[in-house]
C-alpha cells in the first residue's frame, strides 16, 4: 500500500523497481488494483526511454542504473506477458550490447553518475528475450564463471528467463557504433582487434547536485590483455581529471569535511566543455569547446600493440 500510494511518482530507477515489486505483490495477494497501478507506471517508464535505448536521470545516459530499469521491465514482462514493453526492452539490450567492454564491465565514459568498476555484470532475465541479449549473457557468463550469479539471481532466470537462438558476436576486426541522440551523434564505440575505444560528445553545464558528475573525461581506451588503460569516468571537484582544462585548476577544489561544497570554480576555469563534436576524419576523435579554446583528440589504432593518442589545443587565452 505504501508503494502504491506514495512511491510511484518520479520516473527514476528505484520507483521502477518498486512498481515491478508491486505487480508481483498484486498477483500473489490477489490485489488486481495493485497490478493495474504498477502496469500504468511501467508504461510511463517505457514511454520515457530515449530512442537510443537508455533512461536518463539528468542529461544523457546513466549506464549502470539502466540495468535497474531493464531488470524491472524484464521481470514484469515475465510475470505479465505484456508485449507492450518488449520494444523498450529490445532497445535497452542494444544499448548495453554497445556499451559493455568485451571483458564484461560497463562502459563508464558516457555515464553521468558512476565511475568505472571492475565487476563483470551478470545481467538479468530481460536479456534472455532477444538473440542479441542472449549473446550478451553468453559473453558475461563465460567471463565471470559460475560465481557470477547468486542463488537468487539464478532463481530469477529459472522463473522468467527464455531460451532461444544467440546472435553472432560483433566483428572483432573492425566495427563502429555511433549513438545518436536527437539530431546529433553523441557517442561512438570503435572496436579493432584487441582495442575498444569509447568517445563521448555529451556535454552538460556543471551541476550543483553532488550526484550528477561533471562530464569531463570523455575518452576510454580498453585492451583485451590489460583492461582499461585510459578513462575511468567522471567525478566532481577534480578538474585535473578532465581531458582539457583552460585556466587555473586551483580555483576548483574540495575542502576536507565540507558537506555542502560549491561545485563551480571560483574564478575563470573551464574544465567541462560547453560543446563537443565527434570526429571521424582524419581519425576518430573529439573536438571540444573549452571556454575560448578549441581542443582536439585524435586516436589511431595502429596494430594490436600500438595506439596513438594525439591532443592539440588553440592558445587564444
């Protein structure tokens, strides 16, 4: 009753999981009105999904929390058979198929809330609903082994998982995926042999919320023998973590013990680009507007052991 009356307001990941639980409780306790209320909310969640397959909790993707939405919709579909959520599930699976490292970790580069984590993602029953999702699970489980799934997780797959064909894996030799949001290309994943590179052109003004990270670290480079080499995700109050800074980085720092910090620089400092453009020529990369300067990054995967990372900037200020 608490969930039905007061917890299904905002379209975020936790209320989405609450709605799935409310549907399960409605079936178990013969409360059809709970099932109706949960289904209505989950349809609102479906409609709030970005066309490219993610749910935003700010501006742009939040990769790790996206799994919460997908798990809730997949489990709800397993209990209800509601075909109305299948298209959203399929788009979300496509999003995660693109933004998961071959080693099984979530790509952090475009995530506005979470830094890189070494953990291999176990997935959930929603991934069993499509050939591409089952291929994703096959990669994760082959990487993580038997200990990847808890007893509860295995029970959920037995209850709601489906069997079927597995899609072919992406071409290891060379593949490019570009995520388009609205009318612009916002992120790219380039795979070449053992290399996996992610470029993010998501730009957001500095948020006063501690939970919305500065979109400042826009390149990740991963190799199958070493894992993550460059990247790690975004943070707060750490301008030196940015790909470029223009100005004095001492103007933005955290005072130990300050629980209500000002997340904006106290002076002229540009550590978050105001605009970003994905580049494909002469090499994959980014063009960033950092205050009065134009900054560029270019990447070439030369061979299986060599990658060149070129940086340049104007000097008008």
